[in-house]
C-alpha cells in the first residue's frame, strides 16, 4: 500500500480538464480547496496514490505523486525566466552531478535549476547558491521548501563579484546577466578538471563568454542549444503540436585545468 | 590536492588534436599506451587532476577526471543504437529518478541509459535491467564496469515478455522493438502514480504505443523529441555547426493509475 | 516617380503598432477606413509608394506596395489551414515552376499555394485547380482576385476522384485529405519525368502515400519538413523569438517515369 | 510525345545507385560518357523523357528533364558556399520576385541564388549581378550557361562599394562578407517600398546589419533561419534521417521607405 505521507508532494489530476494541482501536504491544515470543491487533509492522507478522490461536491480528481517536472512546470512561483527541464536535465548531466556532490551556483533565479541539482545531489549532497537579489532569495527558498529540497540547498544572499567562499567543489553553474565579468571567480572554487556550466539567453552573451574564456585556464569548450518538440497524441493523426518553444537559452560548458 | 585513485575514471585530453582517451585506472596494469607513447600507471596516479602529463616520447596530454558524458560519447562499446545524453538526461528527469530509488528497464542495449540512471541512483539505489540477448548483457555489463557503475545495476538475462519479477518500483523504462506488446507487463511492477518511459525511433512505433495505451490504466501521456544543436565557438564568427543529429528517438511518458 | 495604380495592391503600414493593412485599390470606392480615421482613394493614388500618408484624423501610415507574403499572412481569408510561405516557396521551387508553365493542383483550399504558383507562372502560365467544396472555390477565387491573380488560375468545382481533364502538364500538386487514394489520377496528366508534389499534415498520411507509391511509375521520392525560426531584431540582445511554429506539413516529392 | 531538345537540360538517373547526372545537351558533341559506358547524343535526342536509356555496355539509366534543384545540388560548380534551395526559394518569395522584374544582387558567388532568381524572372526579366572577384564571375556565368539562364543574368565585374549603376529596381539581394558597410548603396537603386534581402552566415554579422539599419530609411525588418529536415522513406519505419544540415545562413529582410 502506498499512501501519501505528512510531507508528500502530491498531484491532484483533473482528467476532464487535463489540469494539475501540485500540493505539499505539510502546507495543508485541514483541507485543500479547488474550484470544484474541497478535499479534507484526512482524505488525502487516507487515499492510495494512483486512485481517484472526490471533493465534497463530488468532483473527481486522481491522487498522484508529483514529479519534479510537475513542480517546475506547474507550481514554482516565477520571478524570473526559469531554466526549463530540457535544459536543466542536460546541464546537471554535463556537470556530472552525482549524489553527495558539492555544487555552487549563481544566481538562484526562481530555483528551478537548483531543484534539479538538489534532487540528484540528495541528502548527502550540497548545493550552495549565491544570489544578490533578496526577493529572489526568498522566492527561491519558498519554492524549494515546497518540494522538500530546501534542506539540500544553502542560499547566500551575496553577489558573485565578491567571489565564492567555498573551495574544491565538484561543479559550478553560472546563470547571471554578465557572466564574462566573473568567470575567474566562477572557476576558482572548482576542483581541477571539473566542469563549469553557463546559461545565457542571447548570442551576444555567448560571444562575450567565449572571448573571456581565451584568458582563462579552461579546456574543451562547447556551446549548444536544445529544442524540444512535443507531438499530438492521436495515433491515427500523429503530428507535432502547432507551436513550440523556439528558444530558452544557450548552454556553455568547459573544464577547469590547472596548468 | 586531488590525485586519481586506483579506480578513477580519467580522461587524457590531447589538446592539439582535441582528442579524448577515457580510461579506468583499475584496468591499467603497468602503463597506458597511446599512439604518441606510453604513460606509466605510477605517473598517472601521481599527477594531480587538471595538470599536464607526458608520454615517454614527450607528448603532452592533460589529465582530467572523466565525466559520464565522456564515457558515453567516447568509451562505451556500442552494439546497438545508444540513448544519447540529450535524451537520457531528460528521460531520467521525467521518470523522476532520485538517489536510492529502484528502477526497472528493458532492454539494456549498450548500457548508456543504464549508466545515466545508475549515476543518479547512487549506491543506495538499484537499477534492474532485463535483456534477452546475451551478447548485449555481456557488453553492457562490461561498459558499466568501466565506469564503476556495475554494482548499482543488476542485469537479468530475461525477456520482458515473461514479465518483471519485481514489485513496487519507482520507475520503468522500456527501450525494445515492439513495446506495445508488453505494456501491461511494463506497468505491472510500477507503484501506482509513478512514471513509465518509452523510447522508440519511428513514428509507426509511436502510433502503436499510443493505441495500446487506450486499454491501459495510464494517464497524462506525452510524446516529444529533442533536437540538440551545437555551435562553433569562435566568438567573432558565432554560428551553429554545419551538421547536426536530425533524429535519435521519440520519447513517450505516462503515469500508471490504479482506478 | 512610383505611384499606385487603380488596381495596385498596397500596404498601409502602421509604424507605431507595427500593424499592416493590405488593400487592393480596385476595391476602394471613395475612401479606406481605418480605426484611426479615413483616407480618400484620391489621396492613396496621389501618394508615392514608400511615403507617409495621413488619415483625416492625422494618424500616419506609410504607403507601401504589398508583397505576396503580406497578402498571404495578413489578408487572405482562411477557411482551411493554409500552405505557409516557407513551404509554398519551396514547393514551387521543387516542382520547378517557371513562367508560362501549366500546373494542376487539387484542392485549392484557401488559395495560398495557388497564389504562389500563379505569381511565378505569370500571365503566360496557367494554374488549373480542382476543388470539390464549393465554399472553398468561392473563397479562394475571392482571395486570388484580391491579389489580381484570378486571371491566371482556372478553378474547377470537381472532385479529383473523377480525374483531371488536362494532359501534358508541367507539374501536379496534391493537398487533399487522402491523397493515396488518387495518386494514379494525380500523375496521369503529368508529362513524363515531371514532378509531383504532395502536402500532408500527419505522419500516418506520409506512410499511406509512401505505400501507394510502391505500385506507381514514380522515382526519386523524398519526404521533408521545413522549420522556420524567427529571431528578435535587437542587435545587442540577439536571440530567437520565444515561440515558433512547430509544424505545418510534411512535403513529399516524386518524379513520374514512363517505363 | 516529349523528346529532349538540342539545348535541353537532362538528368540521367541511375536507379541502382540512386545517382544523378545533370547534362545540358548543347554541351554534348557526339556522346556522353558515364562510368558504365557511353550514350550517343543521337540516342539522347531520340528517347522520350521519362523513359529508360542504355549505355553501349547495356547499363540502364532513366532519361529525365533536370529541375533547377537537380542543377543546384548536383551540377553547379561551387567556388563558394552556395545559397541552398530551402533558403533561395524563400528569399525569392520574400523579395516578391515576379516574371519580368528587374533585380540586383551582389555578389554572385557560385550563382545558385542567381539561378533561382533568373528562373522566376524569365526571359522578360533581368538580374544584374555585381561581383568583385573575377574567378567567381567566370564560374557563375559558366554555371548559369549550363542551365540556359545566362541570357537573363547580366554579370558586372564590379565592387558594390562603388555603388550600383541601376535605378528603380524591384528587389535587391546582398550576399557579401560585410554587408553593413554598403547598405546605403544597396538600397539606393531600390524602388521606394520594395524589398531588400541580406544573407549572412554568422550572428555577429546579423548584429552589425541590424545596427546599420538604425540609420537607414527602412521598415519592417525581420531575421530568420530555415531548417530543413528530410525523412527516410520506408513507410513501415518512418523517421527522420540521422543527420541534417544544422545551419546555412540567417536571412534578413527589410523594406525601403522614402520618408
């Protein structure tokens, strides 16, 4: 039997409208209210995951465990452009993030990338995130807490221009407006040979980063962009959706060397 | 100080030719031979990661820690089409793989996807992989051993048509030729509400899977494809590479429900 | 000096709102009304193309010659999915349409593809278009008349299942729901060696066409899709737009042989 | 009956190897030699288009009329990057090229774009092409002659920096290394309201052009890129090809105004 726990992040799935509600049960006191009626917390805790559950008005949802994808796409409060799953998953992979690693990032933005890092790092790992804007710090922490990942992430309300306090970290990820100004500071705490990742939305920024790289001890630079095309799911009339995201960001990766 | 260990997976990076050698030191007895001369194991163990190292003929490499990306792209022996990093990272994300989870897959192919799962699962997690072809089993295990991930993956030389032996697993991934024939068996061991992922190269296969889904207790189906475009790294003449991969696979995701 | 003629197709360009009005002057009696005031026909005829022109309320537009692209994207009344410029231009190219050629198509849809053909065919060429739905015939003819191309296109209110009446045509273009049922009829009027083009929105339709081709005297089949990505035009922050069309249609081309 | 003429451009299609020979019959004296034997000119002239034809060694080809696409992709001698069909067709469309128009371009490159313009312009139209490199002039003219389009194109061995000699042309197309230096000269000969097209391979060049536009009397600028993805033609295993062109060029369009 597989029931939600007191701090489970659940998904109420509305099959009729194909709409999703992402909820952390620790944030529900007595009941959760939908536009189709109320569901008591008790009922949520006593319904098996994967099963239907009804509001007091009889409207049916399916009770599901929420995934990190649900959280990022449906729940996370956005004060900034977020790092989208297609990019975030690849960034974590290229930075070679493993359970137990120590990772640095700046800035935290709305915390989407941080959440992806934190989920892989697990409770033995650590993400330290530098963010100069206090409103972003607060919002990101709130977001991470909603997905029970706040204990893995330490947020420092500091500007990267003052450098990182840490040393010997396994990976560094930079998502700020003018990364080329601080790349020396970005690679300093990185273990020799380890990966630096940078995300920028414009090609001008890519050029500035590549120029700044020319004077830094780095190796194996690559630049890429990822396009994600969803398809309609009618098996008899299979075709891509009409529209897609045309652009989120350019991804830049490099290794620190210690020559 | 950060030296390789006896079982470190290292990368010898040839800066002149931009060529990479991926090596697990546990597989080196006395020395590693390159086309530019030999490097003694002792020297490899006594050189800091991130530093240059020379062959007995004086040719210089940089000694780096290898990432899982290096391993998959440069080292893994391919007997099959592999799941490429752009897809593998997103699949692991969408299946919501976390350290400590238990995951099922079939088949193992050459082990690229298995390696990505295993790295995230970590030593407290478990991937059980069903593969009906013995040559694939052997090759995949050899590949996983090379990246020190074989202890996380249990490979069963069994056909998925006989079903999975396990129960209550956190995610199931299917990469076989005719997945639509075995989808009931694929979702059986899955915890209610958890994610099923399927990879197929052709649109005909996508149609067959979507049709088979109509009679199964699943929810929230999506189909997508990921395009990854690399750019040239000259900041003054920034532009995409001339060619790119046009296609690897279609990715299908769905949740098991228990209505 | 370059003034509009009595039947010029002009564009009133609203620089403030970046909005376009496409107008055929032959359809204006005394004046053209905008939401920002009225412009007399006389004024339109006496303003040089490329110059500003004001409404009676003082709102300024720029008077420009309209292009076929303006017409298709901004003016054409759509009763159907249209063939988009990125596809239409390539289709006309691959069908090797030249001034003076004779071309067959079925159906006419809303007339976008017909307009592209007709503009290249010119007054010495001929497009004969078969369309079984009377409402489409009327709408398409109205559209073509608006761009002064109706004299080049002959529309027949006939179903392709009864075959084409013509012979020895230079190219045939098929944009109907089930093209695979009528491919023998589609290639019959084509000169030996000349090009057949087919447009379909789904991959299922592509499969059916390719299967039907196996029994037909054709050669050199190719299938492709065209993606068109627009970029933002800020030179300091150059990047693609946020969204793009993910899909319009698959294009299939083949040559008729007479073995 | 449809036989080749003395100056027909034909295609010998090798069905076994799916290989194409593009030939202008005016360039054949007595016979055409293939690696599989010789075909007499007389035989070529007396075989209907669309029919098989054999070499003196009995190897069979299919005799077909060549399209402009065959010519550009298979025959044209390339001294430069060419403008690819996917781009060329769209450029001609956006520049609103019609039979009988007068068009200016610089430079001519290898003549692929010129050929697409010339085919649409027809014998009543005129393309004047400025090219500063004599080797390109010669090669492009040779290419155009091979496709019987040389009578429509007038090539001037002149640098665009000295301006165009013409006036009141219908469209201008610029494909040179530093277009931003000569945009004033590029729009000068253009009729008010008509289209300017620019092709550049790098984003840096796009930025420079957009900046230069800020001081010029132009309107309605757009920047885009076109991706063309071919699919495999097996109806039972339908999927895109493995690789595709990732990039050819960025296309910039604008209208000249005369405020």
